[in-house]
């Protein structure tokens, strides 16, 4: 049974796909969580009258959302490429 599985499954490619998808999923999820954190803290800081702090959190949110969009775009590019 083991010989048949070795002939059919490319274990190196399978492990490569597994670690890349796990890393991508965790990375995009973490970046989105950081974006949400920045958005909520920015609104709280703005309501508290701390505009410089709010701008810092808005910057954090913008950077994190840029990472999320880049990750999604890269995923779509990889899925649609032939090769």
C-alpha cells in the first residue's frame, strides 16, 4: 500500500502547498485583525479628542488593510496563473 501512495502522491509538493496555505491564511487573518484593532482604537481616540493618536491608529489600519489586499491579490494571481 505504501508503494502505491509513493507513486501517486508528490509529497514534497503537497507539503509545500500545506505550509504556504497555512502561512497565508494565518498572515491574512492576523493582518485583518490588526486592521480592525486600528480602526476601533482610532475611533476611540478621535472621540476622546486625541487626534495625533487617532492618526497613528488610522495609519496602522491602512497599512494592515494594504497587506490584506496584497495577500488577496497574490492569491488570485497564483490561482489564475498557468504553470
